[in-house]
């Protein structure tokens, strides 16, 4: 499917979704499922008031900071475990024990360690981003062709040069793919953090709207979270295609 056909299919799908949403709102209760026009009107009101941009910017900043921290930790520890047997026997086991713990379970510890403010939110988002990046980094390193490593060693490359020039480039596609997953999870953890004890951000808009009975604003907050995730994900894929332009078959990754 070429790009023009794909864009047409995506536009047609969006029209179908909006039509079904509009029909469902007509058949249901407007205070439970407001229509697209009502949600758009509410978004315009929040936009004119400056509230929407302000809270969206705060949420976006939290996601970017937490994602950067989680990614840095995931890549660093993933490569450490991939290169060290001792780290694999210690760090890897600890990560595997903690990985199934749901994000909301970290909130009491985040509040205890960092107190109120931005610290707990950054921590939760970083946790959400860390685990997929860690696993992706380790998987990418394990998939490195041993023949390439031995060839580099035979040519006199040092251990650091092998890691820099062979292992890391080989693992990079998996790392970047895992970062996409980590970014989406970062948004999920961001909303969870803002829903509880926050006075700003899109999660706060959703909570405030629920308590005030403003259902249309709840949908505005939810849709904006999805739109921000989609926008950053699209930018991330563009960067991925540029960084991996040398990699056969990844120039047109979805």
C-alpha cells in the first residue's frame, strides 16, 4: 500500500469513527456520551481560556522528562546486563521481579521517597518507560551476530570499540522500537500520576471535569492525551527512520 492509499484509508477510518460516535451520542444520554460537536466546542472554550494549552504543556513536559530518565536508565542497565555476567545474575533478576508490579503500586513509595511535587510524577513515568527499554536493549544485544563480534576482535578492536561499533548499532533497532513502547507507557503513567493528588496537567483536567459533571471536558482530556502520544510517536518514527537509514528494510517502517 502506497502512502496516498494509506492516507486515504486513514482519513476514511477517521470519518467512520466520528460518524459512529455522533450516532451513538444521538441514541444515548448527552451527559454520558457527548457528541463530537459538543466535545469540540468544549475544547475550543478551554483553548480560548488558555487552560488547555497550559495543562497540556505541563503534562508534555512531565512525559518528556520522565521518558528521558527511564530511557537513559533502561539503555544503561540493559547494556550493563548484556555485557556482564555478574550484572545478569543480580540486576537482571531484580528487574524481572519488579517488572510485573503495576505502576499504581509504586505511587506510595514515590510519595514517600520524593514527597509532593513533580518528583513522584517523574519517577512513575520513568518507571513506565524503563522496563520496555531495558528489555529491548538486552534483546537487541543478545541478537548481535557473534560472527561480527569475532571479526571485529580479529581486526584488533578493543572491547569498547566492539561495543560501540558492533554491538550497539546491532541493538539500536530494538532499542528504538522499545522506546516507542516506553513513550506510550509514559503517557499512561503520566495520567495515573496526575489523577491522584495533582493540581495541573491533563489528568487534573479529567479529574476536575468528573467531579464537576463536565463530561465533555473528560473526553477533551482523554483525546488530547491520545493526540499528544500520536504526535510524539510520529516524530519518534521519523527520527527512527533517519537514524536507521543504513539498516535494510527499516526505511519504510510503520
